[in-house]
C-alpha cells in the first residue's frame, strides 16, 4: 500500500518544461507529443480509473512521468511501457527523485507497446494511459487481448475516438473500434479533458473512456479472429447491406445470406445496427470446410496492426488528425 507523498511530488507546468529542456525533448507533431502539465488532471484520471491500493497498473506512453507519479501515489505497482529512447532513459530517475519511497514499486519496459507480450512482476490488473491518437485503438485492443488479467481500463484519447469506442449499435459513429472494444469489455465515456492541461495545447479536445472487462466472455463457438473478420468485412463497405458486404468473407452473396439467416440476422441489415453478439453468431455460421477465412482477408488483429500506421509511436497522442480509420 502506498504512503503519503509530498504535495510537490507531481509535475507542474514549470517542471514539465524544465524536464523537457534538460532532456532536449521538443514536442513534435510527428509523434503528437502533448504532455500533461496539470497535477489535478492526473489525479482526476487516477480517481476516475478507480485505481486501488492493491492494483498493478500498466501505463502505455508515460512520457515525462506526469501520470506515472499520480498512479504511484495510489497503486501497489506501476509498470510503464515507453518506446522513446530519451524518455525511457530519464523516467526512472524522475521517479527516484520525486517519489523515492515508491521507486521500488516502479518498473519500466522500453519497448513498442504493440510488441509487448509480457510484463515484469505480477500480472497487471488495470491499464491507465494517455494514448497516441494514431495508434490508440490498436494499442488498446492489443493490451486487452494480451493481458486478460486487466480488469479495468481508463484511456485518454482524442474526443472523437472516445465517442467511437463508446458508441452503441445504431449510432452514426458506431463501427469497428466500438464492436472490438465491446468484445472485451463494457465501454463508456468517462469525462472530457480540456486543452489547456497539455503542453503544447492541442487543437482538439480529449476524452476519457472506461472499459470494464466482461465477467463472462461472449458466448460463442467462434474465435476472436473469426468474429473480428466478420466485423472488418461488414464495415469495410458500411453502406451496403450485410448480404453484399459479407459476400467476399462468405465466398458469395448467397453464402453470406445463408449465414445471416442461420444467425437470425436480416440480410438487408447493415453492420452499424448489429451487436457484438450478433457478429459472433454470424461468424459461427460461415459455410465451407473448416473455419479458415478467404485468402487475402485480414484477421481482426492484422487490421488492428495496420490501422495504427507507426505503431512505435506509443508514447504520445497524435491530436492533429480528425478522423479514425474504420479498420482500427
């Protein structure tokens, strides 16, 4: 259990700028670097994430350590995944200098978050992160899939991405990210973050998304890869009916219709009206030998990887783009 920390242990605006200057770090648009400079904001994120004294938290993209320090105030342990060489080298020293009594509860993994398959110490119970916009969805899905021990997640992303992740069937922004996130968890918006708590201030608003892992997985005989392949196909041509959109996945429009009817889904429906459970039922009824997908059809995980473009940039949030690719 954590012990009280001095009020100046967290990073303020001057601290962030001084650290960045000392390290020669200049926020760049290429990596969407926007560092949180407000102690009240990071403490609010920790409260909203419901971080508990016995939690083992994994943080992706800690940057200069603003959120990391706030997490260490409350959690039992914090493991930060950082790809940037300079930031990764500096973070342990920042923790030791500002929170020495908690330094032994901190671990750093210097790696691309999309390549992480294991973490040191006990299994993580919570994921809390300020995710880069251009890889937010694939990083989130990768972490949820790789670490089933993660029970609670709170991520800060661009507001539009937050809306997409938390959207339900029938919403205009309901799509691939919404369905795939819901495969793992109950998802909801958990607040908004203003622009003035970042340095430099971004041109877009940010939002918090809460994901609480399902206590019982989706009941289906289909695998995650099989279900995600249906989701990818359905939204690749979202204006088409499912009979037409799933023709490539099923082998023909007639085969798609047969699978849809068997799953109890109207062939004239569109992807944005279906729940994740309905997508799973469709995946169960694909005809043909075995359950392998058509040659050339990407699995959900492969699409996730491609949607992130530069997956190495898992340390900051890209706030310049304005539209999330549906293939995420």
